[in-house]
C-alpha cells in the first residue's frame, strides 16, 4: 500500500518543503552571520567563504590551509573571499557561507 505522504528529496514531506530545499539556493552565497568573539567554521558552521568587515572591524581571520589575516587591515564594506577556518576576537564583521552548487 502506498504511503499517503511520501518523503520528498531532502527528507521533507510535501507540506514542509520550500523552494530552496527542493530546488537549491540560486545565488553564490546562501547564509550570513554576524561575528562576535571566536567562531570556528567547521562542523555545522562549515562553508564560510567570505567576510565583509564593517568600519570598526577587528580580530584575526585564520585560513583553512594555514596563515592568518588581520581583519582591521581589510578594505571595509567589501566582500573578501577566503576559505575561513576560524575568526578570533572578531567584531563588526559578517561572514558569508558559500552555496557549493555555484562556483
């Protein structure tokens, strides 16, 4: 006997799915967070691919394969693309998460 509410792709039933879950995210970036303190971009935070520093941004950005960058030295209100492992003592910056389906 057929299930009355079959599970759709991504394990969401028809009534729970939205266009982004069914069709994917259309843009290069799919999520952003404001950074405060130390934030690791591994595990459930994986996918950080850019930072937008505000005018008073501070802290250190660590790259996923080594090296670090002083956030206060980056041009303000500009998208800087990096493979971010973590940010320490971060303040006044937004981190953007990549849509891995778009290159």
